[in-house]
């Protein structure tokens, strides 16, 4: 029987599960074009392959759990950056910048890899929750900034994020992408903040 390396069995199980998810996340980040198997994930986590089945029924089950774990991290990262900004315009700039930073560091490629590895139902549900969670503070900042239609304006801001994300993944440097975002959004956001 393996040695418990936490104060309780529940804490040990949570730690082992987190280690497996982190290992899968690392492998997908390093090679987003290839979905790793359970044995590879177990090896990366330093666990026996058979122990993976104590936490996940299958590879798809593990990647569904990774989707559920990863998307809230994306939202929390963006929210943290928006909360640090002091004006509505700065919050919107922070929204765009944080999303682009995540794309540049490979999180978007990870999300795409997860989309091909997880179940469509889990992905759709988690993706919907993430977008809802991200859109609420963006819409609030746009409303506070004076937008006459925060819902549609949020869609426009998001379309800029999507376009620049594709450019970053195509080789554009984060600094250049961020500069384009500021050039486009600056006249609206910086001209009449609050």
C-alpha cells in the first residue's frame, strides 16, 4: 500500500489528483498537437499508471476534469488583472491584455488541445461558464465607461481579443499585439474614462 503523504487520506487524494491534472496540463502545454495517454501522465506525475484509475475512469474523464479545472484559472487570471485597474477604461484594457498574455504563454493552445481531448458536453459547459464569468466584469466596465450597449460592445472587444489571439499564435509578438490593441481601443477607452 502506498504511503500517505498528507495529514489525511482526503488531502492525499486531492494532492495526487492535482498532481495528475498538473502533469496532463504540462504535457499538453509542451505538445498541444498530441494527446498524452494515462501512462504518460502518470509517469510525468511520478505515479504508477494503475493509480490513475483511482482518480479517473478513462483518459477522456481525466481531460474532462482538466477542462473543468483549467477554465476557471483563465477567468481568475483575467479578473485579477481587471480588479487591479482603477478606471473603467483601464479595466477594459486589462481584460484585453490579460487574455493576450494567456494566449502568448500557451494557455489558448492548451484550451484547444483540451477541446480535442475532452468531451464536448463538458467543454461546452465549462466554456459557457468561463465566457459568462468573463463577460460580466467586461460588461460592467463598459457600462461604467458609458457604453450605450455594453452587450454588443463586449462582443466587439472580444472580437479584437480573438483576432489578436490568432495573430499571436501565428507568430506576432505579445508586445506588438498589445500595441495594436491599445492603438485601436485607446481613443475610445482613454478619451473619456469614467
